[in-house]
C-alpha cells in the first residue's frame, strides 16, 4: 500500500490506517504526512518534499 499523502510505499506492519466517516480509507507512512493532510489540509502537489508521480 502507498501513503495517501506522499505516495511512498509503506512496509507491511508499519504506518497508520485512518478510516473517515464516509468509509474512505487513508494510509499514512508518518505523523508528518498525517498532520499535513488531516490537520493542515495541504495539497500534496504543492509541498516541495514530496516525490512527484511520473
């Protein structure tokens, strides 16, 4: 599975799975990614430290 924010592959047994009220499942590799998406509501495309998809 991949992180919902930074799109990095998450190893099995690590990371965090978050389930929203609308049954959408989000996966996070770190607290940094979770905070940027959930609390700060940042767009991953505008964050410089994210590896862009090709």
